[in-house]
């Protein structure tokens, strides 16, 4: 079972098959399932049925259960104690994680999305930092990559802030890389 990733502000709760099935159901309420306050809308932009099916595929392959899948990002800054179960005073702010297990060459790809009202508040940076830390704790991981659209300047800013460098632009998708240092 994958572990919750934490810093002082957010928790990344590993997505499970059950959680993704809630997402894919017509009347699913993932916030209720997680025990957090319901956001005004869900999911974040660029997360859709296809992305949740991809996450489900990772879980079904076993990758997600080893921590190389997706996570729900919960703001825990109002929590009364570290490590406590999520509460209604906490809120869901994003979704992201790994797009699969590390490659034989030691490369892993991350992706992230934050609800619009919570953007430019450091949540994406916190999520990426936790994913990078998890990645580089693994001996086989030598590089973390992320892809985005050139128009998503805030997303690019997150990557540049964390030390990523541009390595390519293919068919309107830009790729950034961070080497283990």
C-alpha cells in the first residue's frame, strides 16, 4: 500500500481503485469519500474521465499500489495534528502524481492539477516537491520529467522554481527535466 506523502501544509493521499471508481461513477463524491469538505467543483481542469481511467489502469497493473500512481491533494493547514485522519475542515485542492513506474533508464514522469481557486498559492509546488522527494529516495530514479502546454505559464513557473529545465517541445507539448543531484 502506498503511503501518504506530507509536508506541513498538504497531504497527498494515494488514490485507490475504490476512489477512482467513485470518480468514474455518475453520482460519486470523492470529497465525502475522503472525509473532507466538498469543493465548489471537481475535478480540476485537464482531469477528466480519460485521466481517471488512466489512473485506474495504473492501479490495476499494480503500479499505483506501490506509490507510482496518483494522489489526492488535501490542504491540511487547518489540521489540529499531523497524521490525523482528514476532516471536513480540510479541503481537496488538487490531483496528480506519477504517470507510471520508473523506466529502466531511471526516469519517472509526474503530472499535477490544482483547482482554479487554489492556484498561485503554492499547492502545485508543494505537490511536486513531495513527488520529487519520493522519487529521488529511490535509488533507481535518476530523473523526474513533467510535460505541459506552452500556454500554461503558471505550470511552467512551478517547474522552473523547482529547478527543472526545458528539454524539448514536441507537437505543442513541452517537456521539463530535473536530474538527481
